C-alpha cells in the first residue's frame, strides 16, 4: 500500500470552489455551444479522427487536468472561415462533409511536416 501525503491548499477562497472550478469552465463552454462550431461527438469515429489531427497539427491548448487538449475554439474559427471546405458546425455535418474536413487536415499535416 502506498502512503499518500496530504496537500496543503494555498489558493484563495474555498478549496471546494477551487475543486469545482473546471466544472464551471465546462458549463461555460457548453452554454455557448450555438456559437462554437467545433463541438464534437466523442462516439463518432470521424470526429475523433479530426481531434487526433488537431493534436498532430499542434492545435492544442493547455489544460490543468489533461495537460494539452485540442483547441476546439480554433477549430470552430477554421470551420467558419473561407479556408474550410465545409462551412457548417461539426455536429451538423454528414459523413461526406466530415471526410472532406479530414482530407483537408491530412493535407495541412502533409504540408506542415514535408
């Protein structure tokens, strides 16, 4: 059995509020889902492929819990731009449209690391 050492809380305010802070950040992201086109379905294989490609392109942001996570806001801005082959929110795209986005990211990866 491994002994654990207690950690002394040095932040401001309540330790419980600090613990619940990431949940509040998540609520803020979900509430603004109408404006964020990069929200994805984790059960959809094509959506997971796109997230993987975002990591490969280093479109990531730091996260306290997970280290680095794909930058969903940057993806949203890309999907809204003229550079995107399909101008739709990720969740409203059909299979063919998602394939176009995937091939676009593959092309970007090839150009970046060539």
